[in-house]
C-alpha cells in the first residue's frame, strides 16, 4: 500500500485483524486512485466543453435549442 492514510489505518488494527482485512485496505486504496482519476477526467472534460462552446452554459443552451428543433421536426413529420 502506497498511501500513508491506508498504511496508518491498517497499522492501527491488531495484527490478526490487519491480516484479515489487508485485501480490503488494498482494494480501498485502488478504488481511491480510480476515483481520483475519474474526478480529474471530469474536470478536464468540463474545461474542454467550456473551451469548445465558449462556456458550459452556452454549450447547454445550444444543445437545448438543437433538441427543441429536432422535436419540432419530429412533431411535424408524425
């Protein structure tokens, strides 16, 4: 385990319990790393969307207008 938090948490347990739950601490550490990546990727994607559309709000407004136009066309053709 690399994270000092998880090392300290495991070290605080009695030895027999530490062995029993070692795999859970390792899994929690891996989950934490994956969660950090997902959060970081979400930030990058928000910034990319904002850069591409001028702002996230403007991008959402453009998307909403497009979907409204598609809905109107579908209503006229059906």
